C-alpha cells in the first residue's frame, strides 16, 4: 500500500548566515536545522519565533569546534507565526533551516 505524504509541499531551504539575522519573515513551519561550526571555537545558535531575541525561543543548537549538528522536528514541525530570528550566540555558523510558509 502506497503512503501519502503528510505535507504535499516540499520544505524550502533557507541559508543560515554567520551572523544574527531575520531568517524568515512572516508565518512559517520549521521542520529542521543543520549547522556547521566554521571556526575553532564552539558554536551556539538560538532560533526565535519573531523578529528579535525577545521572541519565543524555539530551538537551540550547540556544536563542538569544527563539528556539525542536524535536528529534525518531525512531520508537523514547529509553527512560528511571527517568522524566525537567528541568533548566533558564539562561533561562526553555516547551514540551513528547512521550512514551509
């Protein structure tokens, strides 16, 4: 028996910059994140629902020096009605967030 996909729309890839930035503007669903530390120090990234760090904290990633991490939030994801703000707390980040709008 064939299985039907839960969400017929594929996730959109949004690049994570190395600095604090408004990652997504407007309502979206966050399905996952992959990050890589591009420097010798540890990396810490926080994602918030909203336009700044004052928004609800929806994700936190900690990566060892020169390491990487992948997080998947399941088929329903996390609804972020106010967009996603990316706060690079420490380190130099690269990677992507996977969302639908």
